[in-house]
C-alpha cells in the first residue's frame, strides 16, 4: 500500500479569528525564508515556536536547543489556542507567507512524514483560487480554516498566481497516541508506515546530507545519523 501523501481532517478552525490574529502580527518584520535556492519571489515567515523562543529563528527544527513559544505568540491568542489543540509535542510553528507571483520550486523534505514519527499541518489563513499547491503530482485546494496533513517527503511545489498573498499557519508535531487516533480515523494505519522499500543508496544519502546542510532543514543529530549511514554504505 502506498504511503499516504495528504489528509484533509474533519477539523475547521475560525478563519475570521485567524485573520484577526494575523492582522496583529503584520506590523512585525517578516523574515525571508532561509532556503533561497528553492524559491523565487517573496517567501517569508513569522516564527511562533522556535529554538529558545527566538523570534528571529525560522528554522523548522533547532539544533537540539529547547523549543519554546516566541514573544510573538502572545499577540495572537486564537492562533495559540489552535496550536494548543494539537495534543502532542510541537516541533515548530510558523506563519508562512508566499507573496503574489512567488514560486516554491519542486523539492522534497526529509523524514517529515507520519511514517517518520513527525507530521506537518497546514492551516490556511489567507489564500486565493490561483494558488497551485502540488504534492505528489496532485493539486491540493486548501481553504481558510481547514486543517491538512501534508507528507512533504513527496515532491511538492507551490505557485501563487493570484492577487493576494498565500498565508498559512504551519505546525510540525511529533507523533503520539493522540495523533494516532486522529490520523487512523481518516486513513488505514498501514498507509502510514514504512514498507521496507530498501535502504537509501550511497548517492541518495550523500545528496540528502548536502541538501539538509545547505537548507538548514535537519537537526545536528539527524545529519550525524545520516553521515553514519553514509560511511556504512561505502
């Protein structure tokens, strides 16, 4: 069975309240996304959970530093309520904005599927019908207030051809019993596990490590683990 690429949960958050909180954050400086090789145009972030609560740090995962709410989260009580509704360890929480005409090029992330014991949630705040979010060759239409899981181990890309920015609350969480109940209520359990399709090749490992170091996606522990696998694969 193919590993699940996405889920639209039966959860609906209040889009108006999300947008109200967003208006309180707009006076803050948006931080350009660090992975400049993977996009064109405006791709920016406001961190809400970050290593040591650093509101200038938009990395999805810290280098083993404690993750804490940033001072910015105090400005948006409903967003805080939404994040707190996920009864699991929060690994990252950010507001991500893709500007008008911007493009996120096709790419894949590493170990960010539910089968890896992590998961990424998208909750749209502002969007338009000319946003093209393509995941595993399928276009996903996400509306404000909806709640989506995206398995970004699959190749994905985004273009914003509309007249408004595309702004999402993006949450990364750690799998636990609570999340198992949520996910297994939507898709078969066997679609959320690895199926022993073989180890990564030497070249795949090498390329993945280089990409993680360049983009800042992986923690030091993850990169070290992959480097050990690379040595064994020689």
